[in-house]
C-alpha cells in the first residue's frame, strides 16, 4: 500500500558528498517501494554555525569576515557538487553562488552598520538549508529520479517571532497542499529546506535551532502524511546521553508525551516542538540512522507501549536556579503570579518550578545566561517587599543541571521516587530541588553540575534501562 512519508535528514546526514549519497539511497529505496516521499534537509553540519558566527563577527566590526566566509562556503559546497555530479552545471552552482553573493553583501552591510537585527540573522541563518536542498535534488536527478528543490519560505507561514517562529498551520496547510500535492502526483520528490519559513508578508523566519525536525512535522501535518521519518547519525532516541552512560541504548517505542518530555529536558535527537503537529494528526514518527538503516530505530506513536516504569533519563546543562524566599511570604496571595509576571516581561522561559507547601520560598530554573537579568527584574519588582522584610533575599545558584526521569508507566506506579533517591543517596549526590507534574510523566530534580553525570548514571543503573530496552519490551 502506497504511503506519503516525510523524510528529514539532519546535518550529519548531508555533511558531505558521501553522506548525501547515503541519504539519497534512503529516499530512492522508499520511492522505489511505491511511496510518495517529501524530503526535508538541514544545512551541512557546521554550516549554520559558520553563517551565524560570520554575521556576529561582522556586527562587531570585522570587515573581512564576509568574503572569507563566502569563500569557505563556496569551496565546501562546490567540492560536494563536483563529487556528486559528473558535470556540475551552472543550474546547480549558479543558485548557490547567487545566495553566497547575497550573503556577502548583507554581511558587509552589517559590518558597516555595526548592527545585526533578528530579521537579518534569520535570513543569513537559513542559507545553509537552501544550499543542501539544491545539492540533494540535483543528485537525485543525476540518479534518474525526478526531484525539485523547494524553499520552505514559500510553504510555511509563521508569525514574526524571529529566531523561534511559530507556524500558522491553517495558512501553511493551504500552501503545502497547493505546492506539493501536484508534484507528488506527478512522481516528483520535493526536497524542502528545513528550519525556515516566512511571515504572511514574505519575510524569512527560522523555527529555532534544530527546527528541520519541526519542518518535517509541519509538512506531515499539511499533507496528512502516513509517517514522518527523522534520519540522523544515531540509532534512535537513547535511554541517556551515550557520552555520559556507556551502555545507553535506543528505545524501541515511545509515546508522543514521553518523546516530548525527553526532548524538552535535553534529548538531542528530536526538536521539542516536533511532536505537536504529529499529535494532532496522530502521525507516527520514526527516528532512524542514515548510516545504519537496517536498525529499526525508535517509533513514536500516540499510545505508550512500554510496560516499564522509567523509559529514559536526560539532562539540561547550562542552567541556573533562581530562588525567592522570605518568611513573610507565608499566606500572602499573588506572590507567585508577580514572580512569573516579572520573568515573563523578559521573554524568559522557565524550565522547572518547585515550591514547598510552607510557601516560604519559590525556586525555578532558567537558562544560565538569563539568570542575572531575571534576578534584577525580580529585585526591582519586589523592592518594597524586600525593604519591609517580607522577602528576605532573591538569589541565583549557578553551575546546576536539571535531571529528568521520564516514563509513561511512572504514572500511579508506587516507589519510583524512593528508588530514585535511594540510588542518588548511595552515590552521595545531593538533590537541590525537586518537581513532579500531576501527569506523573516525569520527575525532575536539580543537582550540581559536578554531580550531574554521576546522577544520570546512577538513575540509569537503578532502573536497568539498558537491559530493558535491549529486551525490546
């Protein structure tokens, strides 16, 4: 039975000519099996960082960075084109050269002005995906498959939140169906740029770092796709970061909720927003390895299937805990609302919240680089209460990490917290704060950065995650 499948390839899967050949092989296998395929590509690995770095250096006054970066990008993409295509034509290299010229002109202007606006940064950051789409489509055509590079700013309509735009799904669906359905009906493989979209006025935006996953889910939503396949260089979503836990192992099956929790709390395989459009249409997401396609990877579906209490453990580093405390807070209404109202005025996301029933303190976690601004905003907001002693101090604890233990089967399972804290106690690891949502899908805690790796390993071992996932149950 023919399916419509959206296949996204990350930066490592299009990093060079050989990686592009491997990615194209996955596409060709699927199309040859009779399925309709839409491809979404990231920039070559490292290219987006290079583009953003060049823009930032230009804003700091570096007048030489534009041409130097243009040359580096040209050499890398030209080398890939020469290796992939018998005779790279100007129809392939011409658009790359034109985009690079635009990049150099814009970056030079930024150097003159000494200012990098969010709008300009989004335009520059999106260029790498344009180059990848052109190369991948050209290589597919060289292998006698009909393919066309499509720029996602012509498909995905977003709001104007540069750097982390949100899709307008109704308007996007209309464009996606009008542009892509006829191509699929004609046997064409659309190769779409990930990471980017455009406002209703046509101004280029980006969906946030790692946003090509999100692009795939948005297109899957718009096409009512049967499946979304996310290809990377790992064998799926792992029980923990393999750099921390040597025996971390791919999780064979996850629910949308578990995947979203793991992604939010630092799992690198999936963009946190990716699950949202898939949930609405109940589209399965498969996490696969471009370079190990025979392995089944991780399948993410609506229902939780694991019979085990804990599915995975993950961590968010580079965070800080902010605490507002005072005995005078006890029984005073509206303190929490004012705390988070002050944080909201900065546009800062709160990653975790913990409050004791005594109401004498509220602590929450934000990104490390935002913590001092948050502290100052709270001090300003509560200046009168601090002068009267109602609030005694507002302080920041740096060098901490959030550890999240995730699993749908944790819900209503007694003894999870006891096993968790017993494991940490045996390793002499101090827990700074704790939070658990009413859904019971995750239990989050804060530990010092120095103890974070040990905490992850202790939890992974305590719940036997490596053995459980190898058993595939």
